[in-house]
């Protein structure tokens, strides 16, 4: 073999922006160096190729692949450094005949940021138009338990004879936590997974992953990773089945970003957005690697808000972002904060709030956003939840202090029953002696449903209001109700709920509304509902617009406010009918009289406000 002045390969500029490069992997024995040819193909030529999906691994390049001149495959003049994982994949893929592949690290000039931008924009089409996509998981010696799962023939007892603690190995393979894996997998028409020499269909691997989840429920981190893999499978099914007129609410750029890529790993944080653009052809976002990540995220959030998609705002929490950043642009990296935030707005939730006015959002030159909405009330006091809160009830009434709490913030017990939480809350919510005596009597006379007429909840149970404000999800812990459907005060909180509540605080407003928000909320925060959104938000005044007296706010978090929410849960009697929703909302608050526009449609008379958010 002639080797003359071997030097690092430099990609020739692409002749057309619609062109792609393809790599021809040349034959060779296991002991010979990797060799290839790299050729440009224009869009109209419709070349036949396979695409490789793999994890880059550490940014170390101990191996090389030699690049041959097209006219003489024996003449080696260039080489390209590659990672160990890619080298192992190519050696497994090499066969007795040339094999045409698309591989991002080799077919895109990674040093040319302009080319990288327009080639990344085409990657979705590259993987969709490939004859098949090969997902390289790694060498089988590194994952022996996964190899055993994938090689069983279906007739053996599931899950073979492996210990249950070993079944999580598959979920920890790096490819499953990779950002680019999302687009490459969901768009591929045909997918095969390769583990060492073993080639497995996507259908079989999905079956194995779904079954193993039954055995890893005890490890929360592993279980969350398994759920993320299942969501990847779900989105692949949605994408493969969609039609041009498909309006599936799950299949949006923001939803895929929130459900999949925001928690996955990548070297460049911009790729959490750029890495899924190919799933949607009509997205008005162009990859520019010359833009700083902060600007990329801000533009992404702003465009979706202006389009009326508020779902990303519900990931904002003032305790998990850097104070100098825009509060409406949540940071989705892996290293900035250990805090997490579970939003109240979920595609699984059936309750929502607001008067369903059309959204109005504007972006100004100073990176503020202005959102129209309605002011509900101001937070007066809050109660945090804590595992170490002592339950100590006085004989004459509910708890009035928290021994040993070591904090000025009042605490609610997480390890106690609903009744203990209720009585502890009363010790802080009800301050007058007469009221304390009356609520204590109501609770003793009818433990399951003590009635009261305290505004703004006439003819409701305070206990019922408190429990429903705390229990704002649809998890199936139904043992909190008795056989006749009433709330049991002796029912304990489940572990999953306790974990969520450790980052929550119960609050009530000056008008008496009771709600649940992030533990970072403070008295004085304002509760608002944005036009076009589903749940209220907590906003905090941060000053004024320069040269004006206009308030500027930061987003604290979304929240739940009992009395402003409707749907099958928790207000089961309210139908999903706009006119009835408006009447119920008006009656519950007693704050307004609905008006009728010229078309006869009922309108809210609540004053609309514009909130400036930094």
C-alpha cells in the first residue's frame, strides 16, 4: 500500500447547500487499518446509503481512519482522527464489500460552523431517507446482561435467570441518554440495533426494554431513565404514524424538547434544540453555531410564546435559574443546579384555569416579554413541607408551633396523615381563638367533611380544599378516600407524593384563596393567569422599566389555586363547556359580572393587564 505524506484530511467545500457527503467504508481484515472514501452527492441523485447513530463518547481521538483518493484506493494521503467508540463500530460494520454510510463526525466538516449549521438542518432528512439506520450500542463484552436479554428466543422464562438488580444495564447504555438519538431514531424508516456482532430489530429491543421496566421500579434514577426511553419509543410511533394534517397535541417541537432532549446529554447545549429541528419541516429556526447558547434558548422560547405555546413557561422556577438570566428562559443543562421542578401543567392533567382568552405576547428589544392576562390576588403567607416537622397537637386545638423546626417558615408534616396536615395548617391559617374553637369543633363532629362558609369557599370543607390543593396530580393513590368517596383523615401520604411536596409550599392569598406552588415563593408574590394558558403563575416584582413606573416581574413558578381550576379533577362537576366554565369561575370568586359582546358571546369583565417579564 502506498502511503505518501499522510496528513489530516481537510473536507473540500460542498458545491451546493443541499448536498451531503457519504463515506464508503472499504473492505479489510480485522487487523488492517480502517479505510474509506468520502464523496459529495447532490440531493437529486438519490444515493443509496445507511446512516449510523452512535454516542461519540469522550472527546479523545486515539484511532484514525485513512482516506483514499477516489481514483486509487491504494493511495493513502490523508487520515481523520476518530473516537474509540466510532472505531469499534466501523470495524463491526466493515464487510467483504464496500459499504456506503452517513456518519456525522466524518461527513460534516465540524470545523466549518457555517457548513455545520446547514448540514445539521438537513440531518432529519438524512436519517429519514436512509435505507436503514444502524444504532451502535457498543461492544457486547461491555454489556453482558443486555446481550443475554437480546439473545433469548422468547421461549425461556422471562427474565431468564438474571438477578433483578442487573436488569437496569440496558437503560444505562450511553446511546439512550444522547440528544441526537431522538431525531435519528424517531425519523428512521427502518432501525436495527447492533451490540458487538449481534444485530437486533428495533421492535425486539423495544419489547425487551418495556419488560425490564417491571424489575427496576425500586431505583428512582434508573426508573426515570427507563421512562425516558419509553417516551422515545412513544414519539417514534407518533412520528411514523402522523399525516400532514395531524394535530396531535403531543407532537410539537416544545413537547419533544421538554419530554426528551432537555434532560439528555450533549457536548453543545444548543443541540438540545438544533438536534430535533428535523422532525418538523415548518420550524422557523435555523441552526447558527455562531450564536451564544443563551441567545439560542431565548429565541427558541420567544418564538414559541408568540405562537401561543406556553408549555415551556411551566418549566421556569426561580430557584433553579441563575439570577442574571431571563426568568422566562429556563436553563436545561446538566451542571448548573441540582434542583428540579415538576410543573403543574402536564399533558396528562385534566384540570386547567383561566378564561380562555386568545394569547397576546410581544418581545421587545431589551429582551423583555409582555404577556396579557388577569390578576387574581397576592400571596399573604406560605407553609413549607418537611419530613422532619414534628406533629404535636394541643388538647384544646390544632398545632400552633413547630418545635425544633429551626426556621421562621412554618412547616407541614410529610410523614403524617391528611388529618395531621390539616390540623397543622389550621394552627397557622386560623388565628382568632373563636375561629380555632369552631374549626376544632367542626373537625371533631364530622371528621370526614367539616363544613364552613369562609370566603372565597362558601359551603365547602376547609379540609377538602386543603387536601385538593395539595393533591394536584392524577396518581392512583386512591386510599385517601373512604368507601363512600369522602376523604379519609387517617390516610398517609405516599412516598412519591412526599418527594414532590418537598419542593412545594402551600400558600393562601389576601382574599383567602388556597394554592400550591414552588418552595421558593414568598409573601407578596402575585398570582396571575395569562391569556391562552392553562394554570396560574406566581410573579415577583423586580423593579420598573427604565424611565417609567411600569412594573417588571420575574416568573417564580406556575401554581395551582383552588377555585380557579376546573375539569374532571379536582372539580368533577364542571363540564368542559366554555360558557359554563365562565359562569362557574365567576360564581366561585364573586368578583365580576360577565358581559356579552356584539356576537352574543359571553365575555369576562375581569380587567386585562399586561405583565412585563424579564
